[in-house]
């Protein structure tokens, strides 16, 4: 399980490898908040390599989204697999995030 | 017999007597340590015995708690007042010096040493160490002896003897610490059990909605205290309220939110029959707590009215609620809003048709659907629903049993990684 942060123009792209769960959510949160502190405002979390997100992982996404919005920025999500897509739809979390099928689409017009 | 031989025999006899005394002392100490777990009491007795054997009229045993930078006296002999604690870095205290240097400090009566006033003539200070399984000696304290009745310096034999006794005292200190930790652990375990019992007692029995509804529920927390809950309310002679919630965490913090949600829900449910209004009031009650803890709750609240033949519900992010009818596929009563704590918008509600005595309201948490077998595959929603449909005409309690049977078959010996909750209601 690891998080890789890369810059694509002015967007910070975060790759989540494996799972986003109670055991590693704080690490993701800290990494994103560090970038926010440095001045970045556009964030994209790419779940192409993510199998599972537990409820505390979802909580961190919402909390990050709120914090980024408070700083005038935006958090987008991309590449949710079918299970994750269903989870977001069933819990109505899809109404809280801008979710794209691919990284490219997410980056369009960011 | 020559004079030399006589002297030699005399010396040998004296040495034998000394050895006897030393061995006797070691036996006595073993016996003292063997029959008591009170370290302070044992330390005082041991110190008295060892002082007598080496002829010291003033002595003290100090211990150092893990993480502390002080030596605390636990026993003393021949001092008029209680000894104060000593800083480990105190340059004048000879026990602290032995502790710092991890080595015995031997001061002869004629040596010119500045000390803190404890010394009278010769001094012997020995560190107390304990060597555990890891093999690395751990410093636990020091023993200090002075004011010898003979006025002579401490011999190498005295140093060896006191060092041997210090080792025994070290074992005793370590044992006492282990006993204390074990008692502390037992106390914690007891508290966790109490919290678990308390949490389970908050959950109502299905009987609270009888006879207008037949309900059965089960919660199995993954940890001793969990974040899943349900609630049942008898609202009017024909309307029954059913709630299921899953706090986004486990342990004490989640249990606290769960308890808050349950008590607030009990108050708000009695003031309105509109599920959306009830969730909105609940959100208002919990907003601050949820925002402070970064937790959220997936929460469904439905009101089944058998007279109006309706089921009205509000659903903040709870994925697994179904209306199972005698024919056709179970209807998912999906989330209408995001989980409580994720958004400030007022929850909405929806109404579906309800056939009294025939329809089943089935609510569960993702602990059940996500439970893994030994191949790492989740149980899945389909299998839960199939089991419910197969036993749909059975009493609610039987349906709950069958689902948990299927769950056990699926998971085998693998312990649950999330709380498991299922509620079945017929009305």
C-alpha cells in the first residue's frame, strides 16, 4: 500500500496503490494536506490501482474535499473500479465529488 | 601444634563462618521473596538482613521507574527521617553514581569524597539490574550501604555478596512490576467487557415493537465495542420506526458516537413521524461531534405504517436496506442523501407501498456483505438476499439465524474485520 504524488501541470495527482483503509488513511491525508499547505489547490486522486476503500477511507476523502474547498481548491476522483463506483452510488457519495472514468477526463478543464 | 597452624585454622574457621552467614543470607532472601508480592515490605526485610551481614548500620534501596529520571527510596535502615528521591544526575549521591556507571562504587573510610550526607565512613553502592530474555541488562535501581560497625572498608567479598543480592532484588522489582502490569491489564479488560455489555444493553429487543410488528436483530461487534447499531420504536398503534446505522470507525470513539446517535434518535423519533425530519434533527444533534471527530454515519430510518400500508424512509448513505415482497426481486431502499456528517443538506424521504404481514423490511451493514472467506472472497449482498428470500415466510428470528449460519459457513474461523448487524421486521 502506497501513495504516489505527481504534478501534472498545476494538478497534484495522487495514485493509491492497494487499499485505502483505517491503517493508511492518515498517511494519505497528511501527504495531501502538506501539498495544500505548500500552496497547491487542485488535487486528483486516481484509484486505478485501488481494490478496496473502507468507511474510514471514505471519511478521509470527504474531509480532504472539505479542507481543499475551504482553501478555494477542488478535489476530483478518477478510475473507480465497478465495486467502488457502486459503493459511491449506493451511499450517494457520488453527489459530493466530481468523479471521472479516466485520469485524462478528470484533468480536462481542471 | 605450631602457632602458624593455629592461626590458619582460626582464619579458616572465621572464613567458614562468614561464608555460612552469606549463604544463610541468600537463603533468607530467597525465602522472603518467595512468600511475598509486596516489594516494599520485602525490600525492607532484605535490607535489614544484608545490612546486618555486612555490618552496615545505614542503608537504602532505591528504584527507578521506566522513563523517570529519579531514584525513589523504597527501603531504608538507620536513617532518622524518610529519604528524599534523588536525581539520577546527582553528582553527590553515591547510589546515583553507581546507577549511572552501571558499576559498584566502593569508598574507603579515608577517601575524600563529597557526598549528600548519607555517608558515614566506608560506602558500598551497587546498581540493581535485571537481565531478561533479550539478554540486555536493564537498570532498575541501586542499593547503598554505609556506617560499618567495624569502621573498616568493604572487602571484595562484600561487594560480590551485595551484587548477588542486588540481582535478587532486581528480579523481585521486575516481578512486582509484571504483577502490577498484569493487574492493570485485567482491569482494562474488565472495563472493555463492561463497555461491550453496556453497548449491547442500549440495543432494544424486538419485543419493544410487538405485537404490531415482529422484529429480530443481531449485532456482532468486530472489536469489543463497535460502531454498528439499530433502533426500534413503537410510534403509534400502527406505525413502527426502524433504524440502522454504521459509524465510520470502531472502538471507543465510534461507540460513543453510536450511543449519542441512539439517545438522540430516541428523543427525535417521538416528536415526528416524518423520517426526513427525524434524520435532520438527528444531524443537528450530532453535527458538532461528527465534525470534531471526522466520523460519519450511514443511517437509514424508516416508518412502517400497517394501517396506511406505507413505508416511508430517509436514507443517509446506508447501502443495504431492502423491502422483500412475496414475489419479485427485493427492492433496494437506496440512499437518498450522503451519510450524516458528510454534508449539511437536509435529508429527504421517499414512500413505498407496504403489504402488512407479507412484506419484510431487511436492513444490514457492510460487515456482513464484506465478510471474507479463507480465499479472500466477500460474502456479497446476493447471498444474504438469497438466504432471506429462501426463509422469507419463517419468523424474523429464524431468518436472522439463517443469515448468520450462512455467514459462518462462508467465513469459517476467520474473525470478522467489521461489525456485523442484521435487522428483519414484519408488520
